[in-house]
């Protein structure tokens, strides 16, 4: 297993629309394992492949709390089947937007179809943090960051600070 470097905004690669995965094979499982290890190390509750520079429609999530048993979930080629009318507000962060947080409103519940670690088709009805996280990660697959859901003024401020921090070599 290996830790992979995480891209940070405004890296243009984070705006790419990722490509469907053709086959869930051992090479892909190695990437999934490395992404999971990278996510736990960060630490984060989710990670999309594009955040480590790989433009494939693939993400990993573990929303288990600290001290709880790990519950890793792998989602390949995820598709939203249904979203609730009810919305939920969550103070989101992103490993690619380090040290910035903002409230984002999204559907409170979602139904998602995907392929699992073994390439088997699955469906999940997600609520709570898992629903928020799934939508945050699926946005990454379409080149969208949580800051794209907030005002242009706040987004501009965050991006300016990230650029400055990178210029000063002060990230992390
Ligand atoms: O670690 C993360 N926490 C988080 C909190 C609220 C909503 C979404 C997230 S995902 C984020 C990790 C990340 O950047 N995934 O893309
Ligand atoms: Ni993110």
C-alpha cells in the first residue's frame, strides 16, 4: 500500500470530469487500497480518485467515528437514482481545500447505484453524513468542489488564500 499526494485547489486537474471505470480488476483494487490508506492518513471521511490525480469515476468513504470499527466503502461508477426533497445543511470541508469550511445544503437522503470492490452491482440508500459525503465525492467526479456551492465572494476569498499559502509553501 502507498500514500498518494492529494491535489489542492486551484489545481486545474480538480476541474476534470472523470471517466467511467471499464473493469474492476486488481490494478483498480490496488488504487482503491492506496486511496483508502491515503484517506485514513489525511485524515478524511471520503476521497475521490481525481484528488490523487486519477480521472476515474471511483471514490472511497468511511464515515465511522473515531474509536469505532472501520467501515470502508468503495464506489465505482456511482450514479444517483433518487434524491429526497428534504435538504440537509452540513459544514463541509475538503482535503483539496485545506483548512476552509462552509455550510452546504444538499438533499438529506440519496439512493445510489454503483459497483463495489469486487465489481458487483450494488444500491445504497444513504442518510446523514454518508449522504452528504457521497454527494460531495460524486461532485468531485464532475470537477465540482464544495466551494462551487457557496457565494462567488466567499469562494474567491478561499481560493486567494489557498494560492497565497501555496506560494509561501505553507500548505499543511
Ligand atoms: O474529510 C472530509 N470531510 C467532509 C466533511 C463534510 C462533508 C464532506 C466531507 S468529505 C472530506 C474529504 C474530502 O475532501 N473528500 O473529497
Ligand atoms: Ni473533497
